[in-house]
C-alpha cells in the first residue's frame, strides 16, 4: 500500500514537470537576431511606451514636449535720426541791419513870395521883409505890429502880396562869401545878418542835415 502511494506521487511530479516544460516552450518565442534598424525602432517604441506610462501614472494626458522657439541672435541697428527740416530750408541768416535814418531832404531857396511864414529862432519881421523883398511897412501893418514888436518862435507872419519891394538896403553884408560860425549862431540868425540870404540856400550849399546844429569855428559858404 505504501509502495503504491510512492509510485503515484512520482508520476504526479513527473507529469507536473513535463506540463511546465511544455508551457515554457510554448510561451517563450525563439530568440530573434535584431538588425540595427530594428533595434532603433524597438528602442523608440519602448521609449514611447515608457513616456506614455509615465504620463498616465502621473494623472495627466500625454503631451508632446514643447520645444522652445528658436531665437537667433538679434541685432538692433541704430535708428537714424530723420531730419525735421524740409529740403527747402536754408541756413539761418543774420537779421537785416536796422535801416539807417533817412536824412531830411535838403531845402532849397524859398521860391517866390509865400503867403505866410513861421518865424524861427533869431528871426524878426524886418529880417523877413529883406529876405522876401517886400515892403516892411506893409508887412507890419498887415500883421498889426509895431517896429519894436517881439514875436515868439513859430509865429505865423502874413506876407504882403502887393509886389512893393523893401525900402532901403536889402543886403547888410555882401555875399557870396564865407562865414565862420560863432557861439549862439543858427542858420536863421546868419541868414538875417546877411539880410537877403535865404537859410534854405545856405543849408543846400553846405550839405547840412536836420537839425542843422552848428559848431563854433565851422566855416559856411553863404551863396
């Protein structure tokens, strides 16, 4: 009885070993010699499986690694300043010089006999009567004046138009001549000294400019 049990045990062990060997040979494929291309494909497939399993294990969806954008070396060229002036602009010019004062026109001798005349400094009625060769009595009467009347500068003196000439010597000093200015002289007092000389003619003959200021010792030509 004991021998029978021993034989059954050996048969069962042997059957188990044979069954295990059949299963092993059936499940294990024969070794395959891999070429370089197949080895690379296998490696890439395994890496993809590993990446997928890792992503799934982490609870996230499979995402391809994002490559950073390629940035090449940037070179910024300096921006040239654009001129704001238009092509028509020209170089700045200096301001024009102030206009020079225009000299007063040189007066000429009084033509004919004026209707009125305004007295200047140093002039008196008899001086005007000699200058315009009018009768001195008529001049005084026309203006209601006496022989000793003193009139202010700017007084408007009426001049007689009768044609009657001055009674007496018109020229107190002969001229043309030269005259040396003394202190206090004006063009008008000098003309009165000569009697018949016209102040405007003296101004023109000596190229004088307004206000006709004279200096002591200055020599004037009396026409």
